[in-house]
C-alpha cells in the first residue's frame, strides 16, 4: 500500500515555474477511504501565496474548499509560466481576422515552423534553404523581410500606399519603420492590417509552393493581399469602402 502511495504522489506532483499542483497523501487506505475524512488531501498552491483549492477525502467535489479560488489566479499562473515576457504590448488589428492577427503575433515571437525553427527542434529536413529563392537559410527574418519575394511585395504595398520604400530585414526593422509613418491612427491601423495580410499570404504561398500542385503564381500574391484585405476591412470596419478608392488611394479613404 505504501508503494501505491508513493506512485500516486509522483503522478500528481506537477511543478510549473514557481507554482505547483501537488497531492499530499496522508493515509492511503482504500478500504476505509469513504469513512473518515480526510484520508488524503489534494491541494493546488501558488508558491508563497494562498492555496487556491483543496480537496479532502473521498467525497472530493462535495468537500472541496473553493472559497479562495479565483480564476484570475489560474490565468496569472499560466500566463507567468507560458507567455513570453513582452517588451511591447500586443498589437491587435480589428480590420483583419483573428487567425491573421495570431499569425502576425507568432511571426513576432518567431514561433512559425520555418525550416530554421524545425531544424532547431531536430526535425529532419531535405534542405534548410528558403524554398522561394533557394539561396539563404529559411528563418522568419529572411522569409518575410529579406527574401526577394518578400521585398517585391513590400515594394508593391509601398507603391500602393504612396510610401517610400524602406529596406528592412527583420520584424524589428519593419516595426521601427512602421512607427515612423505619418498617417491618421485609423488609416495606419488598416495599413498595419495590410502588412499582416501580406505575411499571412506569403506564408500560404510558401506552403503551396512546397506542397501544392500546380505551383502557385508569384504575381498573384499581391492581388490576393489587396483583395483579401479589402473584403476583411469591409466586413470588420462596419463601413462601406469603395473598391476603386481602395485600389487607387487607400490612404485617403476616411475611416
Ligand atoms: Zn528566400
């Protein structure tokens, strides 16, 4: 029976950073478990803070003490354990779908499964080179900012939005440049959404280039960016946008 006790304790002991979920077995005797509580205790504690829940005996759900439990404690614990420490606040653009915002966030965190990142996780790959130019290691900075395909798209977006083309090679470069752009806040937010859509479209193009048949056309990427960002903006900004204005001078559209 003592052997079973130690096994149970090992199975239930989980530590996340400085927090812990821990089972303490006081006296494990299955024969009388339902008779005299507490035969065992299960508690979840935040280190140096309060116990956030505790369960006694066999009647766990009825006898648990949830009076000090708060959902925000669990959320804080998980955020502390899993979220990276951010130097800038989350950038969330309402004119584009959640999936594209999440994609841009992953790009910022360098969490996309590029060949460089897969290789770091010991995934065996036939090549680490960028599939679009077959020239340089495929990491996030190259694929979305340094690759010739990415630069062509950047130029087209800048021409479309009447902006000077600025050479940037990474997300940090792009963000620094983007912050320097002088536009109204709402218009600038739409432009940021356009860039997010461009990264999302480029990633889709890269995946189709690798895995789809027939291979997609490179010159269709920009058309897709203009079209998708228009429809998403119309759907989410609660305004009627004029397609011709969107094509010709999106930076002048009143938002
Ligand atoms: Zn490339």
